[in-house]
């Protein structure tokens, strides 16, 4: 899952031709490109899961729309540095100050950024292995309470399967100091991701022109 986070080289120096309906900053345009790439990788991740592909297409769409941002942040955590509180993606380093004090100062609210940093700091301290990141993402994906889901009982069973696999994997890693209460902590962080998801939806819809720049995210929040 981590290997999918390396964006193609063109994203680091080139933006696709785009005529926005409203004025936008270069940083916001780059942010839109990176987010679109990551959503594409999340779609590929879900399509690699037989348990997901076997669901009705309507439920696949509902689950993907509901979980995309949550899976994005689970994946993004692998690039987060606790010491600097920055995200390292290929040759680029993303700082929260870029959003809070730079070109996007009027775009993202401080409390929203604080919520994201707090989540990533807490998750990073748990020192998850890649398998744990993947299982956590699968649990977020198979959430039976997403709007539009029809096969709720079946999806609930699949989420329970992922939960049992995750808990079993953690139990096998008891030699790690951070394994103590790790499963309970991850469940708490999955709940926290719901709050981030709701806040993200508000921010994306609030920032003028952003939905048009990121049609995939716009579709997710439609």
C-alpha cells in the first residue's frame, strides 16, 4: 500500500492544462493533482480486494465514496514524520504551515489542520507495520453504515472478518511494546477518522473552485 503513494514525476513540476472558473493558487492546483492521484490509487486498492469486488456495484460505489478520505489518511500516515510533523512524498516535503500561513491561508481553517496533525501524530506513534495499515484501511472500507449501502449485514460480516484478522495479527506481535491495547487504539482512531471525513467534506465544498479541480473528490462528496 505504501508503494502506491509515490506520485508520477510530472506532478512534481507540471500541472495539467486547466482553466478554473475562479482564481486559484499554484499550491492549491498542486494539492488538487496530488489528491486526485491518491484517490485513483485508493480505487485500485479496493479493486484488488475480492471481498469488495463481489459486492453489488451500487454498494461498491457507496463504500468507496464513504471511505476514500479515511483510507487516504491511513495511507498518508506512512509519509508522516513525527519529529518535523511534515509529510514527505517523493522529493517534496509538505508542511502544515504551507496550508496555514502560505498561499492557502484563507482556504483551510486552523482547527481542521490541527485535527489532521493530531490524528497523524497519534497513529504514527503506534509504529504500525504495513499489514496493519492495510487491514485498518480495509476496516474503514467495509463500514456497513455508509449512506446508500444495501447489503448491510453482509458488509458488516466482512468488516468483522477484517477486525478479527487485524486483532489476530496484533496478538501475534505481542513482543512489540506498542502492541499493548493496540487494537483498541486503532478502533478509536477509526472513529476519529469519521470526524476528519466530515470536516474534510465541509472544507472541500467550502473552498471555491476546488471541487471542479478535483472531480474525483467532487464525486465522492456529491
